C-alpha cells in the first residue's frame, strides 16, 4: 500500500521521516529526547527543519477521529495541541503493515506533570496545577466537550505568571456534544478524581512527591474548585430592580476570572420588581485579548493580567492617565518590556519564555525592594535575577521553538 499523508499545510520534510520503521525503532535524529508524558501508545518527539512534532502510533480510524476532533477544538479557540497530519499506508521493509500515525505540533515551553515533580516542583504548587486543570476542564465543558479520560497524563503544562496553564494533548476518548449534560460533566469529574488520585500515589511511590501530601485532599480540592468556577460562570443571579449595578459587577467578576461575557440574558418578573440575569456565552482569555489589542503580545492569560498591571503602574508613575491607552501601551512596550526581555541571555532563552521572564523579574524586584527598604530599578533587578536565579532554573521546564538559541 502506498504511503498516504493528510496534513494541514504539509511540510515536505514529513516524507523524509523513516515511515517504514516502527516508531519505537526510530533513531536520533530525527527523534529528540525531550520530556513527554505517559501514554498507552508509542509516542516520539521528532525534529524537522521547520518544526517540532509529536508522532503517535494508533489505529487509522482513531487517528483520523482525533485529528478532526482536535481541529474542531482549535477552531473553537480551546487550549489543545495543534493537529498537523495523519500518516497511513505504512509498511515495513518486509511489506508488513505498520500502525497509522497522528502528528501534532509540539507545544513549546511546555512540560508533562511528571517531569515537573522529577525536577523538584514543591508540593505547595499542587493547587496551581489543580487550578490549571480545572480551568481547562471548565472551558471544555462550556464548549460541550466530553473528555472521557481526564488525567494529569493527558495534559501539558506551561508556566503562567507563577501559576500554570493546561493544554489538552490527548482527545482520543473525547466527543463534542450538541449539549453537554450534567451527568456527563459529573462523569468527567469522577474520572478526573480517580485518575489523579492514582497518579499522585504513583508519584509518592516513586519518591517524586512528598509522602505527607494527602491525595484525597487534592482531588477533593479539584472538585470544589471546579464547582466554584462552573457556578461563577453559569449560575443565574436574582436581585432587586434597583440593584442594576450588579449586572456590571457580575461581568467584572467574570473578567477578573479571565472570562468575557459575550451575551447576557435579563428577565424581570411580572411586577418588574426583581431581575434575573444569566450569562449565556462565556469566553476565556479576557486579559489575553486586552493585552494583544494594546501591544500585539500573545501570552497566557495570567501573564497578560500581570503585564497589564505593570502597564497600569507605568501609566500612573509617569502620570499618563490623560493619554490614549494604546499610546501608553506603545511607550511601555518600547521603554520597559522590550528592553527588559532583550536582557535575557541567549544561552538561557530555552529555559523561560519572555513574558514569564518579565513576570519573574517583577517578583524578584519585590524581594529586592523589601530587602533594600526602597524600590529597586527594574533593569537592576533583571541583572540580579539573571546572575543569581536564572542559571539554576531547570532546563526541562521548556521546550523552545526550533531555531531558538
């Protein structure tokens, strides 16, 4: 059977890969040794000239199903890996059939949960991982996506202003529903608690997580935070007609959580004395969109919130409140952000992305200023951070784009 490739913007280099060998037998290169999560399939990360891809061997029907599903999720703006191609018709040198392969784009500056713990992630940061997974799960459920296999293993994490952002990497068991029922949401939560409980115990068995961590408390926390966020985003709210200001308050609260409300349903009772509001379309990435519109920067939402706060502080410090925000943002970008991230040494650019570097410098300035008794200049702070903190940062936390120094 002839090799058959279905691809988005196909790269001719794809055809140079050793498709006539089982994935487990591929040499280095093209295989590169980068952190990857556990999988029931054979998975390899491969480097092409133009891009870095993740190849997974699976059945032909499953490969096409996941490829199309990931495309649908990406079109909905959900945080998933990007599907690139499906390769079928593979045979080895003896003519025996080989499994199909699904290719996705490797998520730069990402890491599996197990690698985080292997490199010393403190147990105190577990709630941040839980929060990232909760936000991902809620966003998927708002889009009527049933996951079916929620676990830490099926997620990649990226640093985001001291916390994490989670991305779906395995959609094999997922389904986009016309309308996701509460029962299906509950099933996803049950699967999540069972899988994550087992994964935490496995980390403890491998001495990669503090044995004093209570896995049952962590999965309880996941359920509590899921319920809290889901209710914040979807629950109807009633109030007196004279309290219409609460509509704006509700929208601001959702914005603080990182979500925009595109539509809100307002209903009054027969007497017109009480008002009921219900958010109907809730979209994540409020701070991302605001920062991008002002500066063109594309970063994680928590990073965007941090940068917007610094932009506001810059405007207040220089008394620029009378100027248009886009003008202020342009000055901040050219006078603060760009010169600061340019200080990041080339040999360390694979460790940390620019927006996270900027955030960590801001945190470091707080510590230096506290110790000095006065505010330390941000560029002096960056120099101290580069000299004293950055060299000890684990290399495994990121996987830089091809061509990064």
